[in-house]
C-alpha cells in the first residue's frame, strides 16, 4: 500500500496537470459513471491529502475521495489520451494531460462535511503543516501497544506505512516491541521530526531513502540496493542481511498482519 509521501506527491501532480482547467471526467469502468457525469467539464479547483487519503476538489463543495488501498494505481500521460481500458475507474483529461485511476479501494464523490469526517478520524500527518504531534503522543503515551503497531495505526498517526515505520525506529535505535507508554517525550519529538524530514524528501524524490550520508553505497563502498521498493534503507526488506551499522543480522517477524524488520543489536530492548 502506498505510504503518505506518495499520496501527497499525487496531490501535487494532479494539481500541476489539471488545476484551473476545464476537465473531461469519465469512468470507463462504469463504477464511478454517475459522479463523473456530474463533474464532467468542471475545473479542478484544489487538491488535498491526509495520510493515505487523496482528495480532488471540483467547484466549491465537491470532492473526489480516493484511497488506493493495496491495488490502486495512478498513471499520468500526455494528451491526446489513448482509448481507455475497461479497468479505468476514473479518467481526468484536458488539452495537455490525462490521468487514469485503476483498482482503488475508494473512489467516491463526497461533500465538505464528509471530507471533514475523514480528517477527524485520522491522526496527525507529518506532511500537513497544521498537524499537532502532541495529539499522537497523547495516545502513544497511554498505550501498552507496541510502538511498531501504533506507528501503523492511522488513527494515531496518518501516512506512516511499513517502510517508514521500520526505518524511523531503526534510526532512533528503538526496539519495535517497546510499549508506546515507554516512549519518552524527547524520543517522540525526535521520531516526529525525523518523519517530517524523511517524508518531505520522499515527496520531493518520489521514493523512500532513509540512510544517512555516511551509510550510502558510495560512502560505504557497497553495491546499491536492488529492490522494486526503490531507495536506500537500513532494515526494510533486508531480512537475513547484515546491518549497515553493526554487521549483525536483520530480523523479520509478523506484527499486526504486516512484516516487521529490525536489527536486534542496534535496537535492543
């Protein structure tokens, strides 16, 4: 599932291609046809993102709410748009660009009030300027749940997925099985600030890189990582490989139905 930096990048990309232009809105697949007909010809007026939720604003009060889920894909191209396949849930097109949405968990036309209800149930997002990290810490500091599970709970903090979860805990040498209530305020402030910086870089580069300059392939004289995730990381999907810091073996385990990755030597209990 895409992490929050991808959704914020998509919000920027939709805006760059369609903001302020009359837009042809269609649903070749048919599942969004009624809503598409209501929006067809309207201008895209704004875009927004919160965690893993993308919002496309049309006119004053209409929003298309998109959640990609596990299988959703977005593809941009230059005009003229080719004939769509019948898997395209939503196509936007104008005189210069088109974008196809396939396989999302959610693609729905919603109101301002419905959009606000989605924001209200989500935790603070490191990529939203108005987010309050103290709101997340209030929940974390009262919880016996592991910090690894809490970081993946979108009601606690929005936008963090499996990669950022594993990497930020490694960067701060925190055992992923530590209870939330055992995370100190100073540790949480450091984690939050790191997530803000890492995820902003993810938006800029459209990929996740988490290794510090002294641990890049060039600095360490090691081959670059080859993985369809892309980006240089410390522990994510590096099970049984040596840690870049201590040389110990990276471990993996199942936690809350997701694969957890960590270094037992660097992240001691």
